[in-house]
C-alpha cells in the first residue's frame, strides 16, 4: 500500500511539472502570469499569482515558481482525495 502511494505521488509531481513546463515555456509568459497581467482562468484568480510573486521575491524564476505552485497544488489535491476516499471507507 505504501509503495503504491509513493508511486502515485511521484506520478502526480511528474504530471504537474510537465504541465507547468508546457504552459509557460518562456519566462515572459510565466512572469505575466505571476504578476497577474495575463487573463486568468476561472480557478486561477488571486491566490496563485500572489504566492508566485512571494516565491519570485525569494529568488525563484517565474517559471519555476509557477511549476512549484502547480506541483504543491497537485499534491494537496492528491491528499485531499485520499482523505475523502478514506472517510467513505470507515
């Protein structure tokens, strides 16, 4: 059970990284997203650019900051869904 969870977590991180790499290939687009200058989809309002700006202030480039943000969001979704599925089993 633990091994399959670790494999799933690595897969979630890899997919998040690939999504980030394909979404903001250039640093100009990544900076526009992080600074809130580009039109945002419905679920990508104020929190994601704000956190990306904080990560950029810590020294990360815009593309890496957004990729880290997507990966941590995917990990949070993974554990949220795990918690939800465990709550129905008990």
